[in-house]
C-alpha cells in the first residue's frame, strides 16, 4: 500500500518564476492538505482540499493556489516566487475532512529552493 | 486561536537516559493531539496520538498522555537510543482540519 507520494523531490527555481508540486494521497484517502516547512521551523498549514474544493486556508497569500482532481490527487502552485518561498513543502492526506481521530499521513516532501 | 508550544531544543542525552519533551496547547473545542518525528532529510512520521482527555498514546517505547486539566501532552521515553535522534513535533488538530505544529525539538542521543 503506497503512502503519500510527492513529486518532484527537489527543485530549484528563479525569483519570479512559477512552480507546481504534485501529491498523490494514500490509498483510500480523499482529503489532501499542504504545508510549508521553512528550515528549522514547524510546518505551517497552507490549505486543504476535499471533494475538489478548497475547504480551509491558512495565512498564505493568493500566490499560493491549488487543485484537487477527481482521483483525489492534488497540485500546489506558487506564482511569482520569492526567496522566502524556499522551504520543504509537505502534502498530507486523510480520510473524510472534518472527521476527528482519523490519522493524517505525510509525504516525504518537495524541497524548493528559490534563487 | 489554536496553537502548540513545545520545549525548545536542542536536547542532548546519553544513550539509555530518560527523555521528556514538554508540549502544551491552546485550543477552542476538543483537539486531537499528536507527536510527529522527522529524521534528517525525511518527511514527518506519526509517532503517536491521542484523541480525547486522559488517552495515552504510545509507540516504540514513547508515551504521551492527553492532560486536559494542564492542557499538556508531554512526550516521554524511559531509555533513549542513538536511533531516536531526530526532530520531534507536537501538533493538534480539530476534526482533522488544519494541523497546528510546534516549532520542533531536536534530540541528539550520544552513545
């Protein structure tokens, strides 16, 4: 049973460019959340997708957008990249948004470096 | 708002020493509480969780008890090993919505 898979694992972008990160949830999961983890800090919630809609959003600007597909996979898009966007981007999946007690699983993350 | 505060590191222990990493939380409603571990260069792995007051989560010798009266979820292990060296994150969520993490505590265990 594959867990949460993310791609790419590492990438380097230039300021002002755009990036797309991809996530496939754990089998049986229908909810995907994205987190940004800056070096030496805890992950920060970006947003959550369920039933192909953004359900909750953290304190991130509109440059951060996402999408969920009918197969529950998800993309995170970041436009107009800033140096401060350099971080590990983590995808997490769970079953049924809004259900307490269900375990949330994290992927290995995508390391983004903006130069 | 909902938040987690955990003991700042780094923490350095000798093998077989006792470990405690403190975590306290602030939440409206009834959160589930978690400890995640992150090994160097890897993503987050769930270590243990507790979903209601007085629940004890345990895994791989680690334990934490959900204490509503003190709003705490301290992580403990009786005898740490070198392989336990990692960063430990305390976290909470309500209804599996956005998960709030602490800043992380780096543990180094020396032989």
